[in-house]
C-alpha cells in the first residue's frame, strides 16, 4: 500500500512537472510577448516625441533665419529711407539713390532688388540696371497697404511675380512720407523665393515631409517640397492657426496638413520680430515604416530568446528574469547618469537665479572673444553694470525681494536688441555684464544707455535709493582695439570697471565710457 502510494505520488509528480513546465512556458510566452509589445509601444512613443522635438527645433531655427533675413532687408531699406529724407528738401537724385540701392543689394544674397516708387506708383530709383518703361506699381497690395497706413514699419506682403524679371519674390516695403507727413510713395525690397528654396534644400527631409514658411495671416510664402502652386495658399482654417497658434508661439502635435491632407508629426514656431510662422512636418506613415524596419532585428532576437526559454525550461526562465532585471537597472542607471550630466552641464554654464550666463561662461567667452577679435582685427566691447544702492534694497525689502529684483533686471537686459553673438551674463552679486564682439566704443555706450533706460523703465520700487524712487542701473563700458591693446581679459575688465566707477560717482543711473 505504501509502495502504491509512493508510485502514485511519483506518477502524479511526473505528470504535474511537464504540466507545470508547459504552463510556465505558456505564461512566460504570454508575459514576454506582452512585455515586448509594451516596450515596442513605448519605443514608438519615444520616437514620436523625438520627432516632435526635432520638428520644433527645425521650426525655431528657420523662424530665426527668416527673422534675420527680413531684419537685414529692413536695415537696407532704412538706410535708403534715411538718404531719401535728407534729400527731400533739395530734391531727390534718382541716379544717386539707384547707385546706393545697387551697393546695398550687392551685400545681401537674398535680395532680388530695391525700389523707390512715388505716390503715383512711378519708378524713381531701383537697384536694377535700368528702370523699365511703361510699368506702374500703384496696384500692388503693398502699395495700397502703405497708402492707407501711416505707420513707419515694414510690411511683408504675399508672394508676387516681379514685373521686371518674372521671378517669384516676397515684398518687404516701407512707407515714405514727405516733409509735411503726407504719403510720398514707398520703398520696396524684394526677396527671392528661390533664396528660401535653396536654403531649405540643405535639410534632409523625406519625400512627404514638409517645411512651410507663412505670413502671420497664414498665407504660404514657400513650402518644401510642394510645387509653386501652393505659394499664396491661405491656411487660416488649418488646425495650426485655429488651435495651436492661438495658445502658444511654438509647440508640436499631430494633425492632417491643410496643404495636402496628409497626417504628419508637426512642430511650429512664430518668429519673434516679424510674426512669420514656420511649420515642419514629418510624414507619420513613413516614420512608422522606418521604425518597424528598425525593430525587425529586435523582434527576431526576442523570438529566438523566447524559444530558448521555452526549450530550456525553468532555468532559462530564471536567467531571463534576472537578465531583464539587469537590463532595467542598467537603463535606470543610464537615465540617471544622463540626467545628472545634463544637470551638471546646465549648472556649469548658467546662473541659477537669473538664467543668464554665469561667471564661468563669462570668463570663457570673454577670453575666446578677445582671441577672435585679435585674429580678425575687429574691436570688442565690454559693459559692466551694477544695480544702484542694492544693499539698501536688500536691507529695506529683504533678500527674497532682492532675488526678484535681480531676476527683473536680468529680464530687462535679455529684452535688449542684441546680436546673436552678444552675451549677457551675471558677473556676480548685483553686477551684470554684456560682451559685444565687433562693437565699437560708441556702439557699446549706446547699448549701455539702453540697458540703463530699460531697467529704469521697469519701475521697480526702491524707496531707499538716493536718486530715484525706483531701481536704477549704472554702467561702464570699455573697448578692446586689436591694433593697440593686448588681448588680456583682466585689462578690459578693469577699464570697464573704471568707467562704471565714473558712472557711480557721476550721479548713478547713467552709462560712462572708458577714455
């Protein structure tokens, strides 16, 4: 009887063991399959997020490029406008004005031409070699706009075809007033659409990916890779203009493009100065196909591993679980290390309170800028600034308010009109600095004056100040000249500090320049 019972137990064990292995294998198969599906879903989600970020970055860079292009064009128009104003009293010399336009147009590759039309649309001057006969531009959109609007600001119009050359161009125009303030015509600069076509061709995009430049009213200026028939299309009914731009100047999302109805992953950005909109879209279907191709090898390896786990039984199951734990731990450690590295990098270069460049970045950038200025034979200016009576401010309002004051001053300095390679930094405590590569002494003094006025305009209350009821700023600037000075950062800093001393002892709330 005991033997039978032992036999029954052995039989039961022999039957239950395969059953257990089979059940364990089935459960493991389901678990591994589910895990792989989840991992693939998360991988696809990460791919989409990365694509959205790439699209936003591309849109931001092209919005800045569009702003820079229009700004260069506006500066040329302003230079011609200044010459026009100076000649109005004695009579406008069309030939001399045309020569000036030709010189300006030769400096900017984006320009198709520069033009001046009188109040009746007649051509007076142009950067072209000659003024065509029988052409009048009084019927153009930009002409009617300036006739009805007295603002002295540039107007960017929809793409049109040049009557003189037949090229597709983007008009950028300025109103011209006579000495009594009446309408006296317009100044026009035309930018080649081919300039943006050529520039956008540098970027590697898929056949269904798009990069679109639009006016603020949603009119298409250029769309890659669409044909020119899409230029001038109004997209005001699109999801971008109806929903996305209504709540933010930049962002990302997924929707069907109003241009062709294709589903894409989009990033968009509105340019800061002229309000133009750039949208970059990646074809979602093509992205999914490429992602699936990249996952085939991983899927095959996972299936092979799963088959091995089933064949080898519980031991392989244990090893697989251990391997998975190791992999998850390594991923977590990698992410933590990446986050720590990014955090350290940000801390190393940025001031934690104001977000400006910190002293370490300031020292490095100043040293490098001095070397570059020496190499290229260009000047370099430095502005040192100090908040007036800041100790009294802290004593009166407390250090928390003092920190808020520093942040407000930093915000005012960030709002200055500076070039891309100018650097605003927190020098230390209540001191700030601006490094201005290529700037002359008068340029630096002008920017320093603007900084003093910008901080004063904030009207931050300061009842303890001896010079005003609000926070003020004193600034000193110095200029390095490569032909006469040595590229020594400390020398330039000392000169700027001496000028700051003069501003402080000259009554504060002002800017002084080092002699």
